[in-house]
C-alpha cells in the first residue's frame, strides 16, 4: 500500500481534532502520533488481546510490525484521544455490539468521536453555567 491514502486519512483525523496540517504543527503532530502509538501498544492492544485473543490478532494484524497499514490506521484512530476517552469508547462499543468480536479501527474511531463530542458539549454547558453564576 502506498503512503498516500494513510496520509490523507491522517490529515482528516487531525482536522477532526482541530489541528490544521502546517509546518508549525509537525512537531506537535509527531508527539500526538507517538502518544497514540503508545496508547495502542501499551493499553488497547494488550487489553483487546486479553479479551479476544487470537481473534484480535488475526482481525487487527497487529503482529505484523510497526509499518503494518492496519496498525497505522489504529494509531490514526486513537490520535488525539486520552486513556479515559478510550475506556469510555470501549465501554460503549461493548454495550452497543455485545462484544462478541473486536472492533476495527474505523468502528472504534466512531465511538471515540462520540465520546469527544459528548465531552465537548458538556464542557460548553459547564462554561455557560459558570458564566451565568
């Protein structure tokens, strides 16, 4: 697979996170990418493997190294997310799907986006409340 499509997807995810691609943001983007990769490698993948075992490994193809395109999509899906948001997205995925099979990166990203939207709305409402009081 060429790097064109993953790069375009990365730019879309960055835009979803409110980050415009520019030279000034390259370092920050690199830091966020590293955070997402660590989140996947140290938290998400081990948890999913403990729940779904070989089904997760076959489904995600995580055992194919850092350059595997599916792993790259997972890192992009987790870009801009923190541990608490990922945990809530996981909970919502299990409640929604029943948890028989692991999600793919795009499915999980949608659950993450829903959590971010809920938190943003709550933050706005909290700010309005503070202004009114």
